[in-house]
């Protein structure tokens, strides 16, 4: 990989470090976590029916309730 002459190379200290995921309710979970739970819901129906929006919504609700139960 080559860098053009006029292209600035960022310094290590300038790079943003990943921040801890902090939030309330659904925002406390990543899309990957919600996706995994939605797929589990789909599998729990023996993969019958294709309702991805409903599964996603249910997954968000369940994860938010889990967070508030703590």
C-alpha cells in the first residue's frame, strides 16, 4: 500500500479509540446482539414464517426488558 505525497498519515494519538457502548434501553445493545436474538426468535418458531421486522422488534423489546430488570 502506498501513500500519496499530499496524503496526511494520521498519528496514533489522533486515532479514535473505540468507546464503551453506553446507553439506555435498546440503545445499550449493538445491532449484532439484536440480530442474534432476532435469529433465535426465528429459530424458536422452527424457522416457520418470515417476519424479520417482527422478530427484530421483539428482540429489541426483550433486550430492553432484560436491561431494566437488572
